[in-house]
C-alpha cells in the first residue's frame, strides 16, 4: 500500500503498480476477526488523515479459501464496490492440458505443430519484446512496462517472472510473460503475437505449452488476466481466452471515503 496526494486528496492505494493486492491473513479470519481487521485499518486511515482508500484484493484463485465474508466486512464498514472486471481463469485437471481442450482448439494447435514452430521457455526478453512491441504498435498503445523495467523485475524474481516465446524459422512470432503469483496460481501478464504470422496459430500452441508446463510445476490455476476493462467487455480478448477456459472470476475494487 502507498499513501500519497492526488488532486488535493490524501489517497491510500492497494495495490499500486500491480494488478491486485490487499490484506494478508495468517489464518482464515472469519466474520468477527475480519470486522476487527477492517476497524483497525480504518483507524490507521483516520490517524494518517487519509481521505480515500482504494483496494483491489487478489482474485479468488489466489487463495486456498473463499474470502467473500471479508468482502462483506468491507461493505459493512462503508466501503463501496466501484469496479468489477472479469479475469479468465484456467483450472488444471489431472490430465494433460491438450486432452482437456475442445476439438476445435486441438485442431488449431495441430495446425501450428505442422509449421515446425519452436517453443522456448525462459526465452530472451529482447526476443519477447520484439513481439510485444509489434502488438502494441498495431493498437497504437504502449505496454505497462518498459523493457528496462520488465528486465529489472525478471532480475529481482528470476524464478517467478519469465517469458516464453514461439519461434518460426528463428523469428520470434508469439510470446507469453508469466508472473507466478504464489504456489497456487501462475498468470500471464502479457499475451502477444506478430500479426504477420497469425495464420500459423503460434500463440495458441504457445499458450497450450505454457499451461502444460504450469500443470507440471504443480499449479492449480492459471490466471489469463482481465478480459474486460472498467466493466466493459473486450470481446476479442474473451474470444481468444475462451478457447482455453470459459471460467471467469471477478477482480473487484473497493473504495472507502472518510466522512
């Protein structure tokens, strides 16, 4: 959490510079403990003259237990739910990922395999960035990180932040940037492909391989990230991710304002 000034207000942000973040519990809090925790954090906010507190807790698959009771504690203490976006989540089964996919998707992946696409785990970030840059250039936007910032994150957490890249004839054509959240959940922060090679379905093959590697590492879930923004669906994003999973979980943001 950070407390700073924004437009004349003192604002506490949780998370800041991350997709989600929030309270960390040593054990399941239950209603009574949850209520006390919220009371204490609001006392802290008042002591620091915070005008507004914005919190986006991790999505459900990041926790061993459902924490909806604690969200009720927040609502009961005059927090308001101000945003709910859908994060697409894959649940791993006790069988290879390829076998769990619909036949149409399996056929797409077989098409990719016919083109001798090479998948490299923990690939060179420079190769990944070539694909990422072409993707964002096409949409006229910029990625969340610069390559220097992303490289720093990889250096700080080399076992948990890495890039997988698909190559065709030595050319990087698709990429996935993985952030291993905890022992339960792996995630993709970036999914990208070079549109000139889109017909070869390299990204579908790369995603399937990344999911299988995650399953072999023992993860229970894979978070594909949000498929909506500010409660507006990004239909093309939903369409691609739903080749692999139709399951969505809310990434919800709560806000408290000092009276």
